[in-house]
C-alpha cells in the first residue's frame, strides 16, 4: 500500500490529482502557504486569530485587514444614518428592549 506522498510523487504532473486532506492538512498545504491564504489578525478580546483569506485577487487592490466591529457597535449609526432615527428614537428603542 502506498502513502499519499508516494501516489502524488507518481501522479503529479501526469494526471490531474490532489490529496484528500483534513482541515489541518488543507490549511498547511504548500499552495495555501504560497498564496498567503491564512491571515492572522489581533482581536482585542481574544488575541491573535487565524482566518481564511478570499481566493479572489485583483492586481493593484489594496488589502484591508481589519477586525469586524463588536456586536452592536454600529447599531446607533445604522439606526440614525440609514433608517433616519434621531437620538431620542434610538433611546426609546433601547428602553423598550428592541435594541
């Protein structure tokens, strides 16, 4: 019985093929590493977190790396700017437990 590495050595370049990986193996694949597909961002609460980057790349595109906002961090802005609520309406929604 041959190992995956032995099969890949025999077939790669001759037959379209790839190993069947578990998640850990897939994230350590040479192509994943070469294409820098894993990002590590510092989360203010949890410390460094790894995440998978999008596979779509556009030449000249600026790579913005940032953490998403905390739960509810944008609520007031959305209610006020996008939905037209004033501060009193937002306060009322909060008082009623809606937000």
